[in-house]
């Protein structure tokens, strides 16, 4: 388990790399962006990572992501971890890959979400995590389970690699098509009405008939309704921040890498409002929302947005409505816009088809894990 790390000023202090939530993805630790901070030698001994350690995200805005975990396989003592993570170090009677499979299953099945303390940020909590009953198995059974999961995971990685390749091709094709157009307009000329921030009231625990988008609904690939919250009863379907199908949304605050993500809102089946950390852009008759969405996701636009974002912390920078209004865009005829989108459509459909195959495989994997692991409990994790 972890605790708050405080910069030290005692003898033996030195800068040392540490891992944080941003480094931990499901089944993968990203070492491309590692920060350093001050540790004493004693603190390093407490917080250093060893091969076989598992790191879990302790706190997340998105409740479904609480407990996202990955197995550390780097050299012993090369990295420490921050208090926003929980470290699980398996004993000699537990195979690390087996424990990781258990944690993935728990996250997918809502076990972590069920014990998380839900505030503006949902927290797993070391004590609550440690009280969970671990499904212990003999080592031979653990190895068998790991072997089955690994076989499916290998197929999963192959499809993921294919999707990544198709997305890279899509990005290159998009940039090539847009580079051939005149970028002599600004976004204000392609939109109608004011570009406004949304509204972020306190979430309701009860269903009220109106929902709110979370910032996580804007992804690198567009709008995905993966983070919906209940709006309070005071918010109705006629609220000024209520969305219409086809509205273009753009994040106005996030990390420098993610600020300015865009996506076309699609009806989620109930009235929905967008949060203060997003801006709504309504396309004019001269432009389609889908074309503007493609422009905003191009390399050229992403670079512009990142260069204009301001803030004292790289973990949260912002762009203003003025910056968005003045963002350079191409504004060709509607026929040319349709041609660009049609050219990109084949690649998009291939990505979607591969994504459906991946979803089927993950559903199969989840069913296998449920069958292999759902055989009763064992001792608590902290026991």
C-alpha cells in the first residue's frame, strides 16, 4: 500500500523517478512520461518497485476506471510509486500474472466500484482494497488459468495492433486531405451562435431523468458516452446546456496532450447537459459538424490548440472561447467536405469492424475469466 510522499530535506535525499496514475493503464505501464521527486534512501526502500509488483489506480474521476492495474516488470529499485497508486506485492504462493487477472476481473465486474468512496474523485482506499477476499488457488491451477488468459490476450494484442495501424493510416489520410485545402477561415465563420461553456452542478445520487456528461466522454477518437452522471432535479431538458444530436463538443481544460479533444454528440436516449470543462460548437449551414470534428482532430489543429493552451500546471491547462473562435480551419464547399469524409469513411469502417471483433474477443475473455476464477473466496488481500 502507499502513503503520501513528502519532499524530504534530510541527509541522503535525491531526485528519483516515480510512477503515478498517468503511467498505469490496463495491463500496461507507460514509462514514456515519468516524473521525478525528492526521496531519502529510507523512503526509496519503502516505495521502490520490484518485478512482480502490481500497481492499481487508487483514485479516478471515472468510477469505472478505479482499480485499473498493471504488472511492473522492470528492474528492482528503478522506480518508486506515488500515493495515488496502491502497490500489491504477491507472496510466494501467488503468481503475479494470476493476481493481475483477478484484479482485471474485479474492475470489470464492478467489485472495485462497489467498495470505492464516491466523492468528486472516487477512491478505492488501501484498507477497503486489503479487506477483499482473494480467490486463492493452488499454484498449478494458477498457472493453468494464466495460460488460458495469455492465449486470448495474445489474440487481443494482435487485433489492437491492427487497429492502431488503421488509425495511423486514417490520421495520415486526414492530414493529407486537409493539407490540400485552404486554411483561410476561422472556426467562428464555420459555426453559428456563441461558443459557450457548459454547466457542472453537483451530481444527484438518484435518477432524475436528465444526465450530465463527464469530461471522459471526449476521447482521442471522438465522443463516447462512457461517463454519464445524474443531473440534480433542478436541471430540466430545457436547460441552456442541454445538448442536441449533432452538437460538436470540445474540451477546454485537461492535460496539454488532451486539451481540445473534440467529438460530435450523439443522443444517449435521455436529455443530457455538458459540463463546464467543455465548450459547445454548433456548425453553420456552410459546414457539417462531422467535417469540423475531423478538422479539430487533425495534426495541424491539435498542435495549434496545444500551443495556445495556458496554465501554471501541465496537469491542467485551458483554452479560451476566443482561442477556439480564432482557430484556423479550412472551409471548402459542402460537396468537398462530403468528399473528404467519404474518403476517410472506408478506413473508419475498417477500424469499426476490427473494434467489433475486439469487443467480441474481450467478452469471450471476460466469460473465461469469470468461469475460471469464480470458485469461491479465500483470505483477505492484507492477510
